């Protein structure tokens, strides 16, 4: 899992059928020196500027309402940033 900041959202007029209903967010990670942005699906209502907890890999499918081609999902909104962030 990674803590990151929501910096934007992805707007898509057409997408794969099983992606319907998932909001897609652009996340900037706070781990290490690699600050490469990535896209994560969100069903819990995270918004721009919020710190979020993101899960990756096979565990993602357990957090989804239906099987979808998603490899990162927001699983929590962080209320208080850890020291150093």
C-alpha cells in the first residue's frame, strides 16, 4: 500500500464496460524518491487535495464491487498525515 495525494481526476467519455461506476483519480505517491503519478479507482469519495491510502496488485479485486481491469484502488482517506509528509 501507498499513501499519496489526489492531484486530479480522469474524465473519460468512453471506457471499458466494467469500469463504469468507478471514479478514476490521479495520485502522486509520497513514498521514496519516485514521485511518478499513477491512476487509481475510487469508490469511497476521495477528492482533490486529500491524502489517500492506495492498494495495488491482486488485493485490489477484493475491494471492487465487480471484477474489472484495475490494478490500483483507493481503500482509505487519511485524516492526519504521518510525520514527515
